[in-house]
């Protein structure tokens, strides 16, 4: 792996022409320019440049403004999409914001916005004043679309935008359609035509850029070829590999500029037919195809910021609202500065019934090579594997991982496909389940056919509530006394007799949390339609056009919702501490442990003059509290193959899916779900909710921890938690490493031992997966990792695994000298970030994750 761009260039310069690590001269030029741009502040649109569709528009007569205001919201949204795609191509605006640019060396053209999830967005506003107020009451505005859904690029590649728009217009003219259906189809047509015009303008710009080059310049011919691609696709069906790849990218840009932050989908399945045709015709070589894929990879990563001082904070309270959530959008922005949710899914199984057939092809391998050779953080590459995955693909994945990019994520189809098909509350056809693709971090959904949303349930919160009579420990103090009350008032800790009773109390709190999840989801479902519909993305999700329904109103074929259990690892470690030290060894009482946690292990103001304030627990000294903490810290931890600890994680997960099912089928929730089915379904297109539980923090291991009080595993109050289903990090107030001639991590596990912690039948109930995030030393042998990946593909190690490659010394050096380590990348739970771009709290969590080797 290469720690910096300087080290990377030195390595490339040492390679002979034709070396497998050496990208083409064209790709190297584009990389060099991109690396330099990463170090500066990227351009941004000014809010006034974007403006409103009709309010404050001096260039529009008053009658036109009134006419626009009278249009249905979805039509106004479509017109806002049209205007946005025109604004960003305006030469004056593009010059100041970087919204449009074509380079002479490019083979793939188009420009992505800097709208990372953590930085916010700008988009043409279109709501009236009254609508703005009504939307704000439920935290919705024009920036509320989340994207977060895999579009159906195959529709565009097969049919072309012009034919799709014509079909939508024909449907809008159907006398049998309702007024709402006609408005939807009209909006779809407007947006598709707008993207077609956007693509055509890029073709014109490419031709103009080519004309400025000297006649003998080979780049002139390549730009003419790009223009020719865009004159064919996406407006018409793609005819070649280059056309298909360029069409996917220009559509991807249009979606991101119009606030639909989405992934790519199963790129190898989309492109391989075109590649094979071109190879057979002699129109393309594999080397040509690799260069095109490399250029595509580079385009997807142009907007990186390496210095977090360059971050924008355009967030509103309503940005990217999750379906079924009520509240302000306060994501972990500091952990999302370079996250565009640009997942590329490859490998896995073909989307067909019957015996499983491996889907790996030549494009699968080209993508793995791009991920290995190019030191980028995006796109996130997700490799679906199974017991029949070819060994050469796994070896390519191992080499890509050891290059330091944390790509690819590995997902086990033999676990995830049955979880989606059979254990998601309602059956999903096997062929559809085999066509899942990833989005956001690793979330699994049916490619091009499903909507998606998720919600968190905290396992640590359940322990707090069981210990503290339904109150949260983090809020203990003079205002809330024992803590914030938001669950049942359960039995005091002093009266809990044994572990069986403690678990039963946890389950009561969990049931309430599950009921709240379903109540929020079902009561808020559909609320975006009147403020933030998605006609463009709806056109790319199968089912919406056929039903005449927007994505926000149940238009997709599948409706996948994922309640996620978070903090499982810290919770499992905590439950083991309670069971062993309280109920078996009786080293201290449950009431004493609760006092330790209420006082943040003796560090809060509740412990004064060396003792606990009597109002908050038994009369314990700070010295005694520290003794109890050290005893808890010394215990074995989850993720090391220790059955005594691991069984607590499996109990949590089994109880979670049991409570989800029990809450979902409870008469109260069943009635709510039936109400949605009646409102959004028909006899021909029933509305069925698929519930695909998962375990995941994504990048929000700092954010989730900030909600949680101190825990019995020794973690401090409001400190970060373990990422996803990974082993817990070293607590943030303790040294992450021990000294000596060589820096050694304080928590070192065996990779083989750890993978034993993730083999359990309950994994087939988690349709959204449960990732284990590993950190490997930089000298871990690639062939040995290939064997590990083969074992994972064969069923050892759970449903999802990810790998960061970095030594403890590298992390420490990167904090001290960031410019010398600006290519060190870490896995954020489902996507990759440059370590130097993270804020200190996030950096420390990565330093403190256990290392495996």
C-alpha cells in the first residue's frame, strides 16, 4: 500500500511499461490533476445562483409565477430538476462553482456535485410559503429526498430516455388515468427529457472541446468518440461498452445534482453484454476496457476533500430525511464528508430461479483491478461471494484489499439471499433476491425495484433501561436525576434476582422500541409526496411508472425497511460482565454496577470528594469504582471466538428478530400495516412491506455512542461504540497501544478465531446483513488473506466482512503528519474514507479498533 500521493507516484515511475500496477498514461494524467484538486477547497454553487422556481424571479412575468405556483408539487419538482440541470451548465456559473467541465484527456465526461451526505446540498426550491411551513412541521423541504436506492440503469441502457419519456407522456394522456397519475407521468416525462437534454449538451461541449485541439492530437479523436457516445445513449439504447458506461455516468451525475444521492448497482451485470459484443467484434480490447473502467472510477472520486477545514455545512433540518422518521436531520456530518453512497456491486449469483449460477464475469475482474490500482475512496466496491465464487476472483479481492483501499466489501450470498427471500416478513421471489445490490454503506435491496429505509434500535440503551428503571444513564444528574425517562419504569437493579430476569426486563424495553419503530414508519410513510417527490428516480425504479405512483407513494415493486440493532458488541461484552461478575462470581452487586455507570465510572460531577453523591446510588468510593471498572475491562470480549461472550451477542440478535416479528404482527401494528396496504396497494399491485433486520452503525459509531451512557464493559459515557458487528475498540480514555521497540495494539485477535464469532443461524434472519470490520497489519500476506476470503465465501465468518489495512504506527504518524499519509484509507462501517480527512474523535476510533494478524 502507498501512504501518500508522493509515494504512489514514485512507485509508478519505477514500473516498466505494461506492468499490471501501472494505469494508462491518460489515467495517470487524470489522477495527477485530481490529487492536486483534492488539496484545495472545491467549488460550490451559491444559494442565490440556484434560487427558486418562481418566487423572486424577476425574469418571469407575474402571471407565469402564479401559473407555476398553481401546478401540482410533483410537476414543480420536475421543472426544478429541468432548471437545475440548465443552471449547472451555465458557463458563468460553471466557472465559479466547478459544476461543469470537460478535460482533453477524458474518456468519460460529466461532473458530480460536491453534495456529500455530510455537507448538505443546494437545489432549486419550488414550494410555496404555505407548503414550506407545513413541511417544516414534519421536518420536510425540497432537500429531503434521501436517494439511498439502487436505480434501474438497465431500463435506460435497453430503451433510452426518449422512448421512456414518450411512454410516460402517452400514459399521461390516458383518459382513464386519475389527475394524480397524469401529473406523475407528466413529471416523469419532463425529468427524462431534461436528462436527455443534459446529455446532449455534454455531447456538444465534448465536440467543441475537441475542435480546440490540434488536428493531430489523439485526444481530439477520443473526445469526438465521447461525443458520439452521448449522441446515442442515454437518449437511445446503448450499442457499445463505452456508450453504456458513459450513459450510466451522465445519468448518475444528473441524479446527484437533483438531490438523489444514489449508487450504481450491479455494474458487471449491466456492462458485460456490451463488453463481450465489443470484444467479439474487435471494437475493443480488455486493455481498452480497463482504461475506461479506470476513468469511470476516477470520475466518481473527483470531489474528495482531504482537509476537513474545507468542508461546507449546507445542511438544513430537513436534508435527506429517512422514510418513517420524524425529527431534524442531524447525521454524523463529521463522519460523512466524503460519502456519496456510490456503491458498485459486482459478483454474486445470476438473478434467476433454480440452481445457483455464479455471476462473475470479465467486468467483475476489471472492477477489482481498478480498486487495487487506484488509491481512491469512492466508489465503494461490494463483492458478492458464495460457495461457488471462482478462486481467482477472491485472490483479486485479497490483492485489492492489501493495496490499502478497504475495497471490496464482501457479502455472502448463501446467507443474505435466503434472508431476503425467506425471512423478510413477506416472501421475495428467489430471482429478485438474487438480484440484490448495495447502497449507502452495504444495505441490501433489490436492484432497480425497491425503496428502502432504516431505523436504529440501541442494544446499549436496553441495558441502560434494564439497570436504571427505564431511564438513560447518559442524562443522569441534577436535571433528570437518575436519567432521561423514555421507557417502562421497570424493576430496580437491587431487586433483579438473576440473569434470566435481567434479560426478561431487557426484552420488555426492546418490545417497546420495536413498537415505536413500526408506529413511526407506518404513521409517517408517504409524507414526502406532498413536499419532496422523486419523479426522476421513480422513472428508474420498476413499478412506479406501471402503477402511476411516485416512489414516495409506494410505487416501487418492493418496499424494504430495515430496523437495525446497534451497539451489539459493546452490549454483548457488557452482558457477559453482568452475568459473570454480578450473578456468578458476585464480585459486586447490580446496584453497585449501576452507580458506577451513572457516575461515568467515577468521572462525573455525581462523584464528589472521592465518593458518589448519595442521591445517585450506594456509598461507593471512586477508588472502588475504578477497581470494578478494571475487573470489567479485563474480561474476554466479543469477536475473539470466545463462546461464553459470543452467546450474549447471539441472544441479543435472536431476541431482536423475535421482537420485530412479534411487534409487526401485533394487532396494533398489523392494523397500521393493513391501512397502508389499502391506501397504496391494488389488486394488481398489492403493497407488501418487507422487513429486513440488520446490525449496523454505518459511519455513526461516534454518533451512536454520544447517545449512550457508560457501559459495563468499561466504556465511558458518550464514547464511541464498536462499528457494526465488529469487536469493540479500546475505550477512548485508555492507551490504544503498548510501547516498546515496536508499537503493539492493546487488543490483538486472530482472524480465524474472530470469524468463529460470526457463525450462527440467526444470520439468515438479517436481510440487511451484519458486518464485521477488521483491521489488518500492512504486512499481512495477500495469499493468506485469499484463503480467509475463500473460507468466508464458504460460510465461515458471517454475512458481511470488511477490511482496513494499516499498522498502529501508521495511524499515529498520520495524525502527526497528515500530508505524508494522505492516501491512508479506513473502512467507515460500509464505505471508505481518507484517515486524514476525519476529525479526531473518528480517527481515534479507528486507531482503537482491534488488529488481526
